C-alpha cells in the first residue's frame, strides 16, 4: 500500500541530504515536494502542484452570469456546493438581489451537508489510519472495523442532506440565483433529520478520537475566517476576522492579499499583508467556537478547552466538532421550517459594468469570488481565491520547520517522510487531501 521512500544521504554528514516526494498520490490533484537540507538547515523547499491548468477563469468570460455557477461547480468535485453557492452569492451581490430568509436557510443546510460529508471522508478514510499507525482504513481489523461502518453511516447522512436541499451531493442542481429550483417536502425533512440524529453518537466518538491524538506541531500562525460574532456558527458572513484582531469587509479582503508566484508550481499562493496565514476549520474554531449550536457546546465542552491552539493537527479535531455542529444546526432547521415554493423574480441586468463579491467558508477555508459583469450581464472577468492557495505558503513553511526540528530526534529518514505526510494531511488541502502514499527520494547534495 504505502510506497517506501527511496533514501539517499551524505554518508559523512547525516544532516545533509535532499528529500524528493516525486509523486503524492491519493490526493485531490497532483503534488510533489523537493527539499534540500545542508547541515541541519533547509536550504531550499519546493511544494509543487503539478496538475495542468484548467482555465476556469478564462472559460467563464463572456458567459451570462446566471449560468456561471453550473460551470464553476466543476472546479472541485468534493466542494462543488461551496463553489456554486459562492458564485451565486457574488452574482446576487452584483445584481442587487436579496435572497429570502427561506432561501438562505436552504443554502445553510446545503453547506452543513457539504461539510458533514466532506469532513467525514477526510477524517475516517484519510486521517484516522494515522491515529492507529496503520497505512490505510483497509488495514483495520477486529474492533476497529466499526469505524468503517460508522464512516459510511455518517457520510450517508451528509449525502442525504445535500441531496435534499441542493439536488445532488456533487455538482448540485438546486442552487440558483434568486430562489432554489425546488424546496423539500416536510416529510422529507423529517426523514433526513432522523438520519442525522442517528449519526450523532458516531460523530461524538470521532471527536473523542481526534482529541486524544498525540501528534503536535505548533508554529506562530495568523488565522483568518468569516466572522460569526453576531450570529450562529455559520459558513456565511460579510466580514472576515483574524486572530490578531483585524476586521475586514469581504469587499476589501482582496486588498489585503498578495499573490505569490511560485515558479516551480502550477498553483499560485497568497500571503496576507505580506505574511503567511491559515484558513479552514482550525481558524473557524479558534475564532468562532462560541457560536456553535447549544447542543454541540454542551457535549463538546471538554474538547473545546484546547482552543485557541496553533497545533496544526487539531485542525482535524476542529473538523470533527464542526460535523457535530452541522448535525445539530441542520436538525433544528429541518424541524422548524415548513418550506414553501417561492416565485422567482427576473434578475435585472446592471445599467453599467459592476462587481459582485462573495466569501463563503468551504470545508478547507475561506473561498472568495469577485466577478466583474458587463451591462448585458455577461462576465468580463472573475477572480477566485481558493482556500488551499491561501494555505500553501504556510504549509511550505511548516514543512521546513518540521524537518529542521526532527532531523536529530528522528534520524530515520523514513520517519521524517511519514511525518511530513501526516502534517500535510492535517491541513486537508484540496491538492493533497489524503496524501497517504508518498514516494520519498533522499539525495546527496552535490
């Protein structure tokens, strides 16, 4: 299963070597890593995204704004609901459309379903084997077999919720500008709520598992997430906050970001006001944990004591707690609402060129859309800021620090390579979410 690393190092100085992760498989996309270490210090590090460009930002130019969401949902299979919802919000912002309270509730439910099933996939199938020091969930035996059953049970509940409100779990059909194309029946909501409740105990057990993990790697980190200060824990918001106390309107977010060109990679990175930063579940839990559902707060109070934290491995714990919150919030909404079909209104086209801006919390962090529309409603250009692109610079820095900290403690290069795998997995990035198999080449620096 696991590809053992090829190791080459300086026979005279064990602190001088080069590490090459030539192929990171079982990931969302393709990535590789090269590191040169000289006398215990990382001299060069290149975390490369090696997949070909797909030209989505160019492909939507000239497309009518109301049709763009169906295209950009294909950017990511697992996060297609987030891309579609963020795009729809940007279009509505540009056209001055204010969705109804019911429409917003349905979109919240769609995001809860997305995060429940997405976090379940990552935690059960990709990260849980690390807790038991095995290569794959397929190696589980005996009492651990129950986690495979739990994985499918929890993921099925998330899929059902996504299907109920978004049409499909992947590439949804029911999220559109203005109002959804259909609304769920009360009986369907009741059955979905019942299935979500049935998965709650499994998620509580999952939280306990990731709270008890021993892995720890902390670095000084600036965290950024959408602000939930005046509402419940939500994946929507109009302002972003940082762990150093800064508040930013979503319209101004792009002004604080600088694109970092990585000449060795197909993907660009971002820094915030010149420094690396982190978005995602850990950022959300550090900044917004007080807004969790009351039932979630009650049952995870002992686990929340670790937050705020800069331990990157607790990103997985934050994801597990979010899963419980998704269940509790969704059950409350499904039982409280009796959804009714609403008439759709024709979207008025702008009288001049205009911008539409939206930010949403996707499973892996803040997703940002800025669309510039022509007077006929067609897209002139679009700017997308993807969560993994925002985390990429910090992931690279953390890998550097991890290697330098562990050269003496873990003289076996295999152990360092496997530690890098786990660190990358803790971030759950789209380009390497589940890097369970890494091929590592250690080379002597000439």
